């Protein structure tokens, strides 16, 4: 038996990470047993055991919350021992977690520079002895980077993370012991506006979103032979002007390292915003380095770097000599007619400018990011070389958990594109897009993509932070969910929220996390999101009319009004569907948590909506009055169709009538799921417009916002709103896991304690194989055609059971183990088609 993946609050060895109460989880593999009979958790502080659960059959490997009284700024270690049902036993190695400030008062004070320019706050100090251990606790707004003796305090970027700063500010803790030395030392905190003070969100006025000035608070605790030394922010700190002249997440940065520096004494300032709390965000890091594919000369004579694929992050390049020379890089996603284009960025300038000071330096931006494949180079001269540039891909650093490979190259490309769009838009916040003047945590996009997201990457902590932020927003809005989270109230008028399918993120995401991760403590933290939203909806006497709705966003079912973005599915219909769905998910969550009163109330609401929907939107014969593909999909998916088979036929007919899919953001995620296996495969494999493979065929390397973001000639089809990196339609990948490979998490055994295994093989694709690192361990599912046979195999991890249904109709429960099945194909199937 082997025990691995020791996590606290779903993070490996977190340092200074909240929330206060730790939830422990682990994975068992290589055991003769199939499940855990009991486990024992021990927590230590300074080698002394502060908690020993003894062997307890109730300890849950998917999430065990212990009632520990934790001290601030303290390191704990822990181990878990597991006994299998056959008596085998193992103990894990030791893992640690370390608390941050918890609720402790800060010794550091908020400080800022007395300057209108971008500045660096700094402090020089002496350490008498050789430092043995040091921890730096800090935060700063808008964005900060901290250097200790000229070296980065951490490999994380875009700190302190992006969240609802008017409600709380995340503080980080870093181990900086290795960077300090006896004698003189220096701390520097570089600041720029980020989303707090810089340009952000929709209101055009130059008003700041969260905070009128850049500021920081820090305290460094150094332990050495002479005891503890604390260096905290106060008015003994100094400021100097930064080499960064301008910084904006949308427009990019201008650097002038040779500029004249002014400086002065830092001043204490009011805590600008919400209270400081220990971070919840998983780290944002450079997760990949890429070299350009080529350097192009365009028909217009432009010099353009091609990174080979759409990416999110920035470029680094060396600079030498040329005092007074100005280098400019502009970032874009697409060449139009072979030339550089920023036509889809709206007002975002997406540029980087470097004013050379004659010295050898490395140029790279600090506080912005770009969504780009191409970079237009200006001022670099003839001698510029592609190999001088390195692309840094930036993302929340989440563990890859899922992959699907098939025998179809287009599907594999689609899958990779979706993953790339997820990485590029999971930048502390699940954003809609990474390139134009938006980059916001749109709730609807996150909601429809959450299921796919949780298959691909371990998103428990990532969405945990997003939902904590959402709850903060809901608390200030009587349960209503803003269109975007975090919601920059001062700059986002008109987006206060409540939109159907968008606000429902408050119920759908917690449910999705429960299904994927089975962590009861996480669900308990998020039940308030669910109930607050459900109650807000219940209080609306006319929900369709009270707020701005986006409906089945960007659907294609209004061909007569091509400029209309809200699809044809009636808002009133959608409101009843989602009111029912969210209430039902809330009722289920409350029931799991033993909140029977809350559960009863929510299921009553759900029933009321269902009755009303069936009365208003279906005929006595079972016909649906809202005749769109999305309406059928949602009615089926949400269990709202009085006559399911009838609506399935209607969906099939609607598809045949238009000859293609027409669904938008709300219908697309479940479209394939609700079609017959044959219709689903046929649709997935289509390459003509509109389809998922259409964009793959046109060379897409990320998922487009619209089915037709580009024309066949590769030009933007409509420049107003056309991101080439928008994950919503990538939600189709859930079907790859759930249906194609047949691995579907079941609510009766969340966290893959129980899952259905019912693959839908299709001969045109030849084989499909999926690996999924679930909270129980790794599931592998594979099918392939070999001669006249279909071979299927499955690995069920420890502590998990598969409810298998094979394409030939065989059924059964499979406990942990490895399985292989062979099906002789009937003659008529040998020439193609779906064998499910
Ligand atoms: C965003 C979307 C979002 C939508 C809401 C757009 O500007 O990019 O993805 O969900 O607005 O209507």
C-alpha cells in the first residue's frame, strides 16, 4: 500500500493559506485491499503530537476536517496511516502546513509613496547574526512584486491575486530565509495599479475600481542566534520611483530604466479597503516557457513573432546598448491577410514599450499579461532574432488531473485547445478572455465550464477561492450574484447581476465541486452561496424583468438578427429552468449536510418552479412551446420535460431542420449529452460551420468565443466581440470524459467513490483513452477497435466502485482493480458507426 497526494485544503504543503480550519486529504494506491477500513491522522507541532485521531473508520480520505486550535505563523506536520479492509497497513511520509497570520493583528502598517508615479517601497536593515529561518507576511495593492536583496521573494506573479478587495485582501507568506544574510539587507516592494487602481472593467470614466493609491503592508520575522528580529512596514521605509512608467492590465507597460529617480519617506496610509486575510488563491506562476516558432515579415513589411499557438502571459528578451532607442511590442491573436491585427481587442492596447538606457538588461513586464500568438516588433532593427525571445505562459498553477487521447487528430487538437484556454483563463479568477479590455470573472462562463474544468485540472482550491469571493459579493447584495466576480462596483455599473444562468454559478459550481471532489467541508462552506442565491431568486416576483439577462448567449437561432447576442430561447423559460435547477442542487447539498429544514424549503421551491414551467411551457400533449435546441437540452438535462422521449425527438427534429447546432453558452455544454449517441458523435465529428472542429480545421489553438469568430479567410467575422480564447464552448470536453470514455461521477458517491462506466465507442475514431486522477486515485478507461473486436479496459482506484454498463448490454459493479473486456462485433457494425 502506498499513500500519496497529502493535501491540506486541496493544496500541497500550503504556507500561510486560509481558511483557518484545515481539511486533510490523501490517496491510497498499490493495495491488496479495495477500500479503506480505517485511518489514523496525527498532527505534530515541534515534534510533539497535538492531535491523534486513533484508527477511526470515519476518517474520510477525500476530506477530513479536524477541530484543531491552530496558532498563527506556526508550522505543523502530519501523517496518515491507513488500514485496508484486508488488514494491510501503511503510513504516509510527513507533510506540513504552516499557518499565516490567522486573525492576529499586524505589526506592519499600511504605507504608500507620496508620489503620483509608480513606486517601489523599500527598507534597508541589518541582521546581527546569521539568519536561521525567516518568514515574510505581506500584501499590496494594486499588484506587487517583492524582492529580498534583489532576488524575488517568491516565484509567484500577479500578487496578491485578484479578488473583491473592497471585501477582503489576501495576504501571502513566503519563506525567505535563503535570501537573507548577516549584515545589511534590503526589502523592496514594487507596486502598480493592477485591477485595484488601474484601468479595469466597463465604466469608461477614469475612476479607480478599488483603491485610489498603491500601498503595501508587510512584516518580516527573522529567527537567528540572537532570537527574533521583526522588520515591519512603517514610516521609516522609503519610496523611489519605479522604472515602470505606466502599467495597465489592458494596455500593457512602459519601462524606462534610465529615468531620473525621485525618492522620499513612505507615509502611513489608511487601510484602503477590506480586511486582510490569509490567502485562499493557489499560486499563479509561469507554468511554461516557449520559444517562438518563427519570425515573419508580413506583406505590410511588419516584423512579427509567431509563438506557434495562442498563449497567455508575456515575452522576455535581452536588451543591450542603444541608449535612447525605444523598443515596442504589440500583442495580437491573429494575422489578418497575413498582417498583424489587434482588431478584436477593443480598447486594450496590449503593448510593451522599453526605453533603452544603454545598459545590458532583460526586458519583461511585471504587472500585466497578454493573450497572443503574434507579437509585432517595432524598433528592434534588422538584426532581431526569434531565438532572443522567450514566451512565458502564466496561469494558476493547478495540478493536471485529466487527459483524453483518441484516434482522431482533430478531436485531440480540440481537447488540447480547451485545456490551453482553461490554463490561459484560469488566472486566479476564471476569466472570460485574456486579451481584450475585459478579463473578468464572468459567472456564466465559469458555471458552464466548471465540469470540464474539474476533469482537466484540480480546481478545488481555485474555485474554493472564487466561491469565497462570490459569497462576499452576495453578502453585500442580499444574495444576488453579480455578473462578474470579483465585481468592481465603482466601475461596473449595469452589471450588478442576477442574470439567469450567470447568477446560478452560486449553486452549480458548489454542486460540481462536490461531485468531483466529495469534500463535505468545502460543500459546507459553499452552502451559503447556494441558499443565498436560491432565496434571492425566490424573492423576485418577476425575475425575467428585474435585471439584465444574457440568455443563451451567442446562440445561432436568430439568423434573421445576426447582431443579436441573446439567443432565441425565452428568458422566462430559462428563468424557470434555472430557478428549479439551482433550488434542487441547493436542496441536495443541504440534505447531504443534514440541514433538513433548508433542504425541505429548497425542494419545495424547486417543485413549484417545475410545476409552473410544465404548466406554462408545455402543451398537454407534451410539446415544448419554446422550440429551440437549448430549450430542449435544458428541459431534458434538468429533468423538466413531462414526456422525455417526446422532447428528445423534438431536439432531433430541430437539429435536422437547421442542419446544424444552434446552441449558445447555456445549451452547448449539455447538447451532446442529451442527443442519441449516434447524433452526438455525428455532430462532434462535423467540420463544417458551425461545429467544434470547424475552428480546429481553421487552425485554432484555443477555443473561440463564437462559433464563427473567424471567417474561412482567417479574418475576424465581427470585430466588436471576438475573443479567440474563451473557454465556454470548450465545455464539450466533459462529454469526452463522461460519454466518449464513459467515466461519469455519480452523486451517490461524490469524489468518484462511485462512478458510472458506460463508454460510447465509435468506430470512426478507432480508440479513446482517458486518464483521470480523481480524489480516490487514478481511473483509466480505454476502448479500441481491433479487427472484428472492441476491446475495453478500466482501472478502478482504491476506495472506488464503478457501475459498469458495456456497449453489449452487460452490467455490474466493479470494485478497485483492473478490468478488460472483449466484445465481438456484429457483422453490420464492422463498416462503421457507433457501437453503443
Ligand atoms: C463576456 C462573456 C460573458 C458575456 C455576458 C461578454 O462580454 O466576454 O463571456 O459571459 O459578456 O454577456
